[in-house]
């Protein structure tokens, strides 16, 4: 497919104009960053794995009636998505304490929380995506009260879906981040899960061993990031074709 004009380049993805109005092509790069891009590397194959994994989760969400921006995967690194206006919030859901919450509140990583806790960060790299409250969100007009009710509902449904899918393959969903987009349909607008859902934006621990299978492997120098992501893909049965040894074939 002829590629449209580049619209935006982020840390892990590039967005191009899609083939039809209202569509966008999302290209997954191999770049990995952490700590607001203070730590960077190029990790061969990460983009391919995240494209597949994000497709898998978005398709699953669509199937259970949680709306997402995902339309279809185009190739190893690209997917077609509906264009939407991203609400400038990172919506984080936590089931177990880890990362910034453990630091901020002095709770040991891995401690189960009494219930899922939803946090919001204002998406602004220059400020380092600061934690904000619903008061800030309402006062600065980043989202309405109705949006916030819908966002909370979406976030908790994604949490139930992802926790269940992961539990089924022996992985504990510690926490994750999603982004929400506004899609306009005539005079109406609705909110959809946008951006990506991948081990870049989740914390995933093996239930038996506690082994980390997410971007903390890169953030904390714990080994091979692609091995970790490939393990998640393998367990879910979404290994990309052409990666790894092919199955023996019968020769007549
Ligand atoms: P945190 O504990 O560092 O705040 O991260 C919470 C979750 O959000 C974790 O699953 C990783 C994810 N995350 C992102 O997707 N992007 C980010 O920029 C950060 C800081 C975290």
C-alpha cells in the first residue's frame, strides 16, 4: 500500500495518513525508551511483537464489546486504526503495587491492592507526564465529567479482560496504561481505547516465578526484552510468522 503523509512520530510509533479519510496507519518502531527518553535503545524485533500483541488485545476487546480504534493489521509493523482525538491523559490501572506507586507510597512491589486503583497522568513529555486528579482534569477542561465516567468504565473493563487473558497463560497483570481517543460520528462522539496495548505499556509477571515479561526488563536491565515479549506472544499463541524455527513439514 502506498504510504500516506507522516502525521506524527512518537517514541515507539509513527502515524501516517491512512488510505481513507478517518483512518491512520500506525507503524511500530523498534525504539525503546524509558524515564522520559533518558534511556534509549533500538531493540530488534520489538515493533513486530508489539504490533502483533496490540492487535491481539484490541481484537479481543472489540469482540467483547469494548470499543477500540483498531481496524486491522496491515503487515508485520503496521496496523490500520480509526483516527481519533487523543485525550491528553495516561490512564493507569493497578492491581498490585509496583513502579511509581511503590516509590510514592512506600508499598513493596508485588503487594496486592485492596481493589484496582485507577490513576491519571497528564500527557506532557516536557513535564514528565505528572500525576493529576479529576479536579485538574475538570478544571483545565481535558475531559468532561461524562468522559471521566466513560473512561473509568473502559479502564475497568480493559482491566478485567486483560487480567483474565493473562491469568489464563500464567501471567499476573500488575498494572497497565491505556490512552483514550474521541471518535466523531456525525453529531455524536464516543470514546474508544486507542494507542497500543503491549508489554511496553503493561507490567506482566510470571505467576510461578515472578519473572518480569514487560518493559521493566529494559528499564531495569534484566536481560533480553525481545525474549520476554516473545514469551508473552508464544503463550498467547500469537508468535509472528517467520520468527523462530518453522515447524517440520511433511514431504510426500
Ligand atoms: P509507573 O509505575 O511507572 O507509573 O507505570 C505504570 C504503568 O504504566 C506501567 O504498566 C507502565 C506504564 N507506563 C507507560 O505505558 N508509559 C509511561 O510513560 C510510563 C511512565 C508508564
